[in-house]
C-alpha cells in the first residue's frame, strides 16, 4: 500500500450529469429495466449505473502522476481526463450521454425523430466490461490497498450495490435484516455470481417439471372454451344492500376497455323473467353497444356506495362492518380472453366458469385444514401497522388476501415444491439447493400478481400487481390470473429471463476474450441479520457502500410480510435461518415507524424519529467497527423532509464519521406526467464519509463559530450543482451534504442555545441546515428576479415555493421550513393571507380565484379588485391575473394603468420571477398550471421586458412509471 489513507476518486469527482442521464435511461421503459428488477419484488432499488459508479469510485484511487508512472503502458491512466473517462467505461457508459441528451432535446424541439435511441450506445448496465479493463482495475486496486478491496452493503435490500460491485470482480458482502431481502440477494447476486449461466438449463428443466405438475392438478378448475386463453378473471367485491338484502357489487365504474372503436364494458341485469334477482347478472357489451354514460357510472366512490335497488347511499361504515362480519362477497363479472385468432376481447362468465369456481371452493375446503397443519398455507394474522385498510375490509389473516381458488393455486405450488426438493437433491447434488432457491422465487412473483389486491388496468389492458404502490390499498374490483396453465408458466418464463439476464451480464463481464466461457472469479457473501451486528471482523471492509432505509418512506417489513408468510414455507425449507420468526422483524428495522409507538398517542411520531436515529447511529457505529481505518463509507439518501436529514446526520456524527463531500445524482424519470403538478425530489444524494479523528485542541466549537463556513459551503454547492442541472427540491437537498460536512469536520459542535438547565447541548444538524436554506433562498431569489434584494415576505415565499417545488402541492413540513427561511413566517401566517391552504399534512398554493376577498375581508391580504393599494406585491399580481381571467386582458390593463404597475420595478420583477419559477408545461396544449398561461398572455401584451422561458408540451411524452412501479417488478 502506497500510503496510510489513499484518497479515492469519489472524494474529488463523480460524473453527476452523466450518471443522472444514464440512471433515467435505465428506468425509462418497463421492458428495458435491468433483469434484477424482474427476479422478485423489492422496494426502491437504486439504478445499477449509479450504484456501480459509487461503489467503484469509493475504492479507485484519485489520479496522480505517480499512478500514471506506475502503469506506463495503460492509456487509461495516462492523464486525469483519461482516467475519468475510464471510470465511465467501467460502469458501462460507452458514449457521451450529455451530448446525446442535448441532441435528443434539440430533435424533440424540432419535431425530428432520431435513428436508434439517440445516444449511439445501449443503456450502461447492458454493456460488458472487457477482461483487460478488469485486470487493470484489479492491479490498480491491489497496488492501492494491498489486496482487492471488499465492498459491503449492510442494508442491501434489492441488491443493486452488491450486484454492481460483484460484476466488476470485487469481493462483496451483502446483508439485510429481512429474510425476504436476504433471499433476493442470494438469488439475484450470490447464486448467479458463482454459478452463472451453467445453472440455467437445470432451472428450466426442473421448473418445467414443477409447472407441469401444478397445471395437471389445477386444470379442472380453469375451463377454457376451444381456442381461447384467459388473460384475467375480473371480480368485484360486493355487500348486501342494508335495506333490500340484495347484493350490491362495488364497482368504481363498469369499463373494461376504453379504446375508441374497441370499447368494452359490463351492463348489470337486475331482473329476469319478470322477477328481481337476488344478485345482479353481468353482460359484456362491446363497441357501439357501449353506453359511455352507464359505463362511467359506478356504484362506489370515496368509500360510500349507492344501492342499485333504491338509489340510496350505503354508508362506508356499513360496508366495513359487512366485510368484517363475513358478509362481503366476491362476484366474477367479466373474463378477459384472447381468441384463437389472436383477438383480445371480453366475455361474461359462463356456466362452466361458475361450476369451476364452485369446484375449486369445494376442493379448497377439503385440503385447507391439512395444508394449515402441514405448513403449506400461512396461518398468521395480518398484524397491526401503519396501513390497516385490509383489516377494515375483513382481511384479518394473510390467507384472506386470496379467494379460495387463488389460495388453492398458491397452496398447490407450495405442496408440489416441497415434494420436488428431495428429487432435485438426489439428481443434482451440490447444485440442487441453488436450483431450488431460484425456483422458489416463482412463488413471490405469483403472489404479487394473483391476489384480491391485484387488479385490472383498463388503460393498459393487463393485470396490475398488488404492489403497484407501496401499500396495501384495498381494491373494490380485482383481477385473477388464470392459475392452471398461465400463472406459473409465466412465472417460470419470468424467472428464466431474469436469472438468464442477470447471469449473462455477469458472465460477459470479465470474460478472457469474446466467445470463451472463462468466468471471472467472484466472491459474494450474503448474510441475514441486523446491520447493527454484522458477522464481519473489525477493519475487514474497505468500502461500506449503503443505501439505508429512508426514514418513513417505505415500511419494508410491513410490506414484506405479504411474502414472508408464504416464503418461509418454501424458501424456509432451504434456508430456515432466514425465516426464524413468525413475521418480519419490525422491532429492529431502521425506519421511522410510528405504528410501533401507537400506544404513546401524540408522542408516537417523536418516538419513531428518536428510534430511527438510535438505530441508524448503531448501524453507522457498526459500520465504523468493520471499516478499515483508511476505508470509505458511502451513503445514498433521498428524502425531502428535514427531520430525515436531521436524524441521518446525527447518526453519522454520533457514530464518529466526517462527511468529506457529497454528490447529487438525478435518478428519476424526467418527464413524469403524474408529477407535473406535485412536489417531488428526483435526486439521490451520495454522502462520502471517513472515520473521524477527534480534535486534540480541546476547544469547544459553537454554531456561531462555523456559521460563515456553513453558509459559504451551502452557497458554493448550490452554485456548482445548479450549473449541472440540479434544481428545485433537489438543489435544496444538494446543500445538505456540504452543510453536514462542515459540522462533522468540527464535531462536537454545540448549539448557541443552552438546554433548560443552562448547560451546553450538542447541535442538531437541523439548526445548521436552516442556515443552508437561508443561503439558497437568497441565491435563488437573485436568480429569479435578477436582484438579491427582497421584495416582501409573502411575495418572496410564493416565488421561492414555485421555484423550489415546481408544484402547487407539497408536504407541510417542507413549506414550514421554507417559510422560516424566507422571512420568519409560519404556515398559519400564510393561510391567513390566503397564500396557501393546508390539509392532511399537505399544503397547497392557492390560485388567484381562490385568493379572492369580498366584503369585510377586503382589507386583508389577498385578491381585491377594488383595492386602492396593495401592501404585498403578490396580491397585486394575483389580482391582475384574476381580472385577466374573469374580465379579460383589457380590464387587466386598466387595473395595471390605474395603479401604475406597468412601470413598477417590484411588480415587473415579481412577474419575471413567477415566469421563471412556475412550470411552463402544457399537456396537449393546455397549461398544467393555469397561472403560467395567464402570465404568458399578460407579459406578451403589456410587459415586453419580461423574458418568458420556453414552454414544454408533454403531449407526445409518455411516462413509463405511470401505474407501474418499476422498482418492484
């Protein structure tokens, strides 16, 4: 090793712009996602390209002339520019993504379609790395560290970081508390890294055996008309009408397909042969026969239903009570099919369908008790947690999440899998359990797509999985997979594609030469347990690269229970240590989970925050133990709430780390239609940390001692990153790392305010982050209006809110912090001034119409057309916009002339700021934010000096994330 603490590349440079573009390319289409995403659902996987870059840049030494001299025959290290270009190649970026993005933007603006993908090379994760590059990389790493450095991820989740590091031949340790996640790590990282494509033929062979046995047992319960195949059975939950006792299906609407010329819907038949039916029958109507009004009319909305029989309301509480007392029924009302000709259409359930359902019900009644006893079916109850909707609607046990036929399908797979284990072990020896492990993951796929929480996607004409969102949202209507010939054969195809894709990407990277089967040696260790108690020796890891749980974003353990209760009966036969407990371990999970403290009333959120901080401190302390003294800790973190950063930062500080630098990488899809009018953070912040050496001077440092350094670091970071395309909420977040860095370099730092007993107390990171926000407010205000001077508090807030969030709605906590940073305001001040409204933890900016004052309130802040003067410029601007919208632009001009606003510098600068800040986005020609259109017309007519940014029309854009959770396919 050349020195005691090598400086690594990520401390000086990370290709932020390139990684941002490639991360978005990686997530740009469902069909183009990495194969790891299709193996088994997990929540919030990081992009592989960003994971690879951070993992690698955390162990590659920074470029020096000495490094170049040590490898004189390697052009990759000849200069710093060559070296940085080599990193891009190592992570699969084989071109210039920044140039490619500019060309695509220019072509889109000109209405020109480029050949290919516009970049000239495939997505980064698809590109293999040559053996010569791997050999050079390993030589440099051995020279730097004395051996190949180990990369460890203590909270590895879906496996992006360990997979990316393993692909480059680095020794990897991947750990997760969840048995489900640990199984995903073993199946998606360890097994393909060590077995490669050699295992695929056996997976196909024994998977075929398993699928055929399941199909043979279930075929009688899924009859098919000659030549047809079933895409989905479409069901509705139903309750008895409280007045007539007749069954009311709970339909949000009656549509099956809305495509023009190919419409399909159901029609309800309430009587037959002159008599009322106890429950309605369903008729499928197609094309011109569809009554669009009737098809759009449902029987339930916002939890309340309308009875088909007396047109009176059925209260939401009654529906819940009926469900909880076992009176909620499930009725099959349509079948989506493909005919022999290939035509996709729908039909009503036939007598054969109904008979098969009844036969499946009887069969399940016969086997369920034995299956409960023998460990095939889950017996566990659905636990209390943050999402209690399943219990509200009668899903008290995990088995209740399935109809009897769905449970019969999943139970049959479990029984056949258990029977297959000894056969495979006899046939394959030491390869058997790896094959079985991969086959068991078919169950997770099936569970996610065949449940009472899966549904029919009318827009996309296909199934929607249970976890299209990160919760247990109850579905009034749901969809069932054809369980005999379709479900598990599809799951096997998915496994074949996923495992084959994963192994192929690994095998191709580091091959000695094209066309050989020489596989790069890879060391992967997967462990299951708490990240606060790792089974690693002290100082044994060079780079801890982690993507920890994001505060309260996702309750992983609560969601994973859905799979855990089944997989401990399949995967648990192979790795019982992963599934020791009845349910997932929520007590040791590092998330801010208020449900764990529900008995503490109003203090539950406060205690959840403290619990999260304590656990993250323990995880970081354990990371410090296993990290070598010259090693690096990289933490990927994304969260808008200041509390999340406060607790994460405190954990790092208390555990003994300094934050050396940070990098924001935009990892989200850039034209998200469903985010066009809502606040969203798109960047992941990469924090780069080292073990802290405590100061020897004994000097006490207070916040005021480092305030100047904090402000300077925040301003420098914001200036640097905004030139790299980071904006809005993400620009605010990009300053948090540099701010924490200043604190960590001087730790311990004490607050300027003593505690209740007059003693010094440690600084909370949030106190310093507030200073950073103030700096960003000043910087962004200057950019928006062309001058640093404040206008007035309310006007500044509106300008900065639009600029920061790019949306009308955002979380209460975020607006509270921005209001304080702008001018010491609070949300109540803003609400009284009719700037915002608040509800359910969210705050919304009001439109000019919503700000209108009348009568006695006309003297208060707001829109007042008859006012003689305005204290706040935003009131004058909104009043002008209101008049323009209601009475026309000429009336607005008279208002402007009367008050002299056409030449008023403050009014004009505010218009310029709003023009710059409000998203100038259209969808099919209509402004997403109406104020943008009003300002556009007003300025075009009367304010020549206001420069209007170019508007963007998303009419031709499609968002692949819409209705699809790509991270959890």
